[in-house]
C-alpha cells in the first residue's frame, strides 16, 4: 500500500473530512417485495436526482404531487390555501379508485361518527381517515422529503397488500405544512452544499442564519397555532381538518442531531387531563407497529419520555381532544445533507427513511386498528355529552359592549374550531357584570366539542406534574380580553339562535357641515390603524389625555382619555380629504367618528386644552437579527404590520451603530440577547433616546438595558438562600424537577393597571389578565406614576406557578416607564402580543408605539 493511498484512507475516515454518500437507491426507503407501476415516475426520474441528495423546495414537492394527481386514479389534490408569501399549501386525498368514486358519501358517513344526533354508520365497512402532516417546522425537512416517497409508494405500489390498505383508508397527505419556512431552509442548505458532501457540524450548511427555517413568514411557530388559529396556514388546515375529522393524525418533526427517533406516547403524567383514556391506549397500540417496523431497519428509537400533549395548540395534542389520535414523531436531525453525530455520520437519507418507515407503520396500524379508531371517534362524541352532563359548569357567556370587535375576533376562532355558539337571548348577570343580549353569546358545555370548549375556557391551577413542554395556560377569553362568565345554572334559557359566522360591524361616520372637529374613541380594536391612516395622510391629530363630554351629531357623548380629535379649522383645505378618510376608517377599521359642533365641551377639557396633545406619525424600527428571539420579534412585527398597517423597518442589532437611527422615532427591542449590539450601537442608541424618541424593551431585553444603564429599573431577585445554608440532599434522578419547577412555563396572572396612564388608554377595567411569558419581575419605580401595570398580591389566575415564583411576582412591576433626557424607555416584562391571540394586552404595546411620545418625562422622576 503506497503512502498516498494510506493518506487517502485516513482522509476518508477522519472526522470532519470524511466523504459521505447521500445517494441511495429507491429500495433503501421503501418496503421490500412490492411491485411498482412503471407509468408512475419515481421521484428520481421526476427531479433528476434521488430524494435526500439535495433539499427539495416546496414548489418542487408540490409539482411532484400534481404529477401523481394527473397519472394516478388514487390521487386527488386540492389547494388548501396560501401562505403569507403566497405559496400554495396542498392536501392530497389518497385512497382506492373505488373509494374516490364514492368519496362524498364516505366523507358524509364519516362525519356522522362525530355527531351524536346522527344515526350510527356501519363502522365495520368504513375506511379509516389518516392525516399525515410533514415538517410544520421548515428546518426539520426530513418529514417533507419522506412525504414524497410515501406519495410515490401509495401511487405506484401494486398488489393485494396496497389494494387492501387503500381500500381501508383515506390518506390525507399534507407534504409541507409550512412552505415559507421550508423554502428558507432548503435555499440555505442547498446553497452551502459542495459537490462533495461534508459532514462537519461547523459547516455553514448546518448553521442556518437568523431566523432559520423553523417558523413561518412572521417567525411564528405554526405548531403552536392549532388553537389560536391566527395564521393562514393554520386556518387552511383547520378547515380541511373538520371537513375530514381524521381518526389518526401524524406530525413529523426533527430533534437534536445526537438523539435517535421518538414516537408517542410521551410522558403520561403530562398529558392534558381532558384527553379521553382511549387515546393513550390507541397510541400505545400504534407504537407497537412503529417499533416493529423500525426494528426491521435496525434504527434506535424511544417513547414515553421528553414530549407531552398538554398544550392543545400542537399538532399531536389537538386531535386527542377532538375525537382522533395525534402522534408526534421526532427524528434526529442531519440539518443539511450529512452531519457527524455521537453515533457516527447521520445522513439526510437516513433521517428521511425513518419518517417513511413511521408513516407506513402508521398506515398499517390504522388499517389494523380501523374499527377501534372509528369506534373511538363515535364514543368520544358521546362521552363528551356525558362529561358535560356531570360537569358543574353548564356553559359560558361572553361578550364586550365596549369593544365588540374583539368579541367577534374570538367568536371567529370558536367557529373555526366547529364549536357551537348561540346568541344571548336575554341579559345575563354574573355578580356585578351584566352581559347584554346585543353584544353577548352563549356557549353550551353540552356539545360534542365539550373537551375543546373546556380546554379553551377553564382556568386550571392544579397539575399532576410541575414541568411543561409548552405553556401551562391559554384561557381564550382572558387572552382576547373579552369579559366572560361561567354558567352553573340552566344555559338553555339564555341560548338564542345558533351563530354561523363572526361579523365585524362597520363603524359609523356622517360628515356634518357644522362640525369643528371629529372625535374617535380609542377603545375599538382597530383605532390605532385609523390613527395611522390619518397621520400617514398628513392630517393633524390630537389625543385627549383627559376625558370630556361633548354634544355630537348623535347627541351628547362622553369621551374617555385617548380620544382622537381631528380639528378641522387648523387643517387648511383638507376638510374633504379628512371626511373621505373617515368614511374609509368607519368601514375598514370599525371605528365610529362623531362630529363635534363646538370646541367648548359640556364637561371636562375643551378641544383647545393643553390636555389635548398633538400626535406625530411614529416611525418604527424593530431590532431583529442574531441574538434576538425570532418568535418575540415576529409577534411584534406581525402585530404592527399585518394588523395595524404600520410600516416597520427591521434592523440587525449588529448594524445599529451604522444605520441612520435618526430616521426613526420608535425603536423596539424584542426579547433576546443583545451581545451583538456593539459600543457604537449602544452610544448611538443613548443619543437617540436623549433626543426625545421612544425605546421599547421587552422581556430579556430589559436585562441588557439595565446592565448598560439605559434604565434605572431594577429586576426583582428571589430571596437568596443564606450562603452558609446547605440544601438537603435530593435524589439525582429528580434534578430536572427541582431545578425547572421554578420556571414560568407560560402562565396567566392578574395585573392592576392605571387607567389614567397613556399606556392604558382604551382600557376600562382596573385589573387585567396578563400572560407571564418570562421569569422577569420589576421592582416598583421610585416614581409612583411610572409603573402603570403591576402584578397583584395574589397573581395566579390560570396555569402553573411554583410557590416561590408566586411570591416573587406578587406586587412586582410589569410595565414601567423610564426616561433619559427628553426620551422615554418603556419596559415590559412579558410578551404583550403572545402568539398573536393576546388581543387583551396587545393594546399596551400599541399605546407604547403611538403614545410613548406624549408620556410626560416628569412622571418618571422620584418623589422628593
Ligand atoms: Zn419540530
């Protein structure tokens, strides 16, 4: 053997430089012994390379599915919807040609299973419905690639085995749940792949740039949006979900490179207690099919650990409480094409193969357990009614007179979940609260969706386990900030007609010849969008910081703090333009604009008062880039951009020292680590604030602001254990439980608010449900006027809090204003627009953006 040859062999086995093949034959992926129809193109024939050799873009995957649709009488493709970036989202309905010929009837019979009022269909002779969803996290791409091979197998395999499978099942393939994220990821790994594949974890290929491909366009985790339904991907999916009500739903993910393969069941003690017991048994039986199939390939795997189905907004949890069974699969990630791991080089084809294997074992399991899965669906509809009959809460009443838009937005979510909602037939009183029939709705607990209704409305505070994979509470009316009440007596007497759709009623505007000004209340959800339109058009707007009563064209009216006043006399020739814009605002933003005939108010401040402050158009930048939490930044970006039409410039923290920061008046620092913000950036930020601008720092950004002395706020600390006090010994195995139980897993807590503060304009209740997304709590400011949102002394409303954490939060500050010279720094300890459905607190953030400029700097000075 020559020295040269020895060196070559060394290079091949040396870690980091080993040549790795990612080219595999089709037989590597698919079951042995099957015959395939030559008329169906293999993925390799279609793409010009084998699956796993390069990363497929969603449009390539969809093109292949469309080709199968043309060539195979087992396939029917529909476009479910479009993503934010207008990519199509598709669903393939795959079943036997005979079933396709009868598909409308099959679907109609299938839906009868979930309807206790319908006669029972014959489960012995019905196909089972299996939904297979791939790569909701776009950078967990082995799932979507597996779907291509599963599709080929289902279209091309020939013989009695596949005929029996397709006769017994209707398979719904959703090859890419998150095409925008998959596109970002595929572009990155393909662009950084050499002709020779390398497996070094240090390669750019395996280290995506911020924000990565996990999330959707606005950096939301779509595997948390099954419940809030705030994104087009989720809305398209839920519509098809209820068109089919699958018996089994598979959810294909990736996890750390050094792990193996996971399938559910997860941790039993962390299952949502509303889950019917049958789900666990069925999941366990399915697990035997996965284990057997993976044993045959020699793959390592595990179940019963790591993951849980507590939060109902995840793909594997949602089906469990809506009549089906959801199963999570997690495969060790190769990220790019191949990567060194603790068990050797993990190739992309290997990762893909495990998801193909689990997909096919799921189908075989569903085929074998068909009748039991169908019976389970029927039984869960009936047991839901039985549980409702036994439950003390017979239903819920909800609705808000002061902001009917938020009520409709919440109603819309309920209706998308196929929850039965009825109009309120007469006034319902609950303690001091009166729900008027015009603005109210009733949700009877006794309905097939009882479990979901309960999951969305309950306020659970006791748990079997103190650790959570995701949040511990999500009570829908608290998130939307819509008043609600539990009904323990008869619901029937309040239940009016069934509601079909949510309708946002237009506002109202009529131009008046004698008007000196128009006044718009600040309560309506989309009032900030109205103000943005006015300011963008160069119209002068004044904000009343005190209330006043005025005679309007529709009679005398009380206007609260935050009222938007558009004076006409000082705007030159713009009267016509203003009136046209207010007409648009009334319809598009659901805001009422009243004509005021005189500047002299009946009560309170007059229209020329120094308590009406002129407002400037905010020019907003959000720091987004390496170190910043993409999820947190995305929520804020989405809120301003999508909901309120406010232009947002996204700036990388590392370049802050070099940009023209003077072009902005509001700068937002989402939660994250700002070590990338250099001294030039920090200095320029300080100068900019001092000039009178508004900086908004959220969650962990507060730690950076405090350590760089931009704010005088201090973060509340836990009472430290005494230095000489040695803790008692604890079992090694329980370390995680002891260490992590003090974390805040995402919990709903109670806050007290100062309704006179500009950050709270538009609110009308002295307390507010807040989502605690971080462990941060502020010490109260030395100025008594500068902490307008603080936690109450007994803060827990819903979810889990360790007793130590409860006392840390009690009485602490949540939102605080600081000043530097002429500028304001507003800090918020938690995410105000959490997962885009926390409309209840998102206004505080909008107020910070819009009204930060009018907060008196003197209000933050300590009392002498
Ligand atoms: Zn995932």
